[in-house]
């Protein structure tokens, strides 16, 4: 029975390392994508100001997903060999993830509202332009 428990712990450790690797890959790919988009913005000076926000929000979304993977890996590790250090680390990551998701959601909501207001202004000005003889 002890050998089974040891093998199960080893298996879960491998899974948690794989999940951490997935998080690292998400961060690497998202960062590379953001860098490429920023470089393209620098080359194309005529890009709309919203393009910067879109890059920031997209990168933030990917980082939030990577943080979810990190949290999953920590949960796996903590479930097998819980120590107070692991539990404290898990609590810190959960708090950080929650704060990041909260502020990211607020940013997305703010940007969506701004986009909606711009669209409404565009529709209003188009309507006024059509009504003028």
C-alpha cells in the first residue's frame, strides 16, 4: 500500500509539473504575441489608440489563464503533501489571481463601455448627417 501511495504522489507530482509547464508556455506565447503587436504598433504610427489597450487586455487575459494553471498545479501539489508553506502559497496565489481577474474584468468592462459610447456617438452623428438637407 505504501508503494501505491508513493507512486500516486509521484504521478501527481509529474502532472503538476506538466501543468506548470503549460502555464509557462501560455505566458511565453502570450508575451511573444504582445511583443510582436507592440513592435507593429511602433512601426505603424497611425494605429488607433485603442490598439494599445487591446494588446494590454489580451495579454492580461492570457496571464490570468496562466495563473489559473499555476493555481491548479499548486492545488495538485498541496492535495498530495499539504504543508503550511504550500497552503500559504496556495492562498497567496488564489488572492493574486482573484485580484488580477477582478481588475482585468473592470478594465474590460471600462473598455467595452468606451467602445459602446464611441459606437453610439458614431451612429448619432451619422443620423444627424443624413437628416441635414
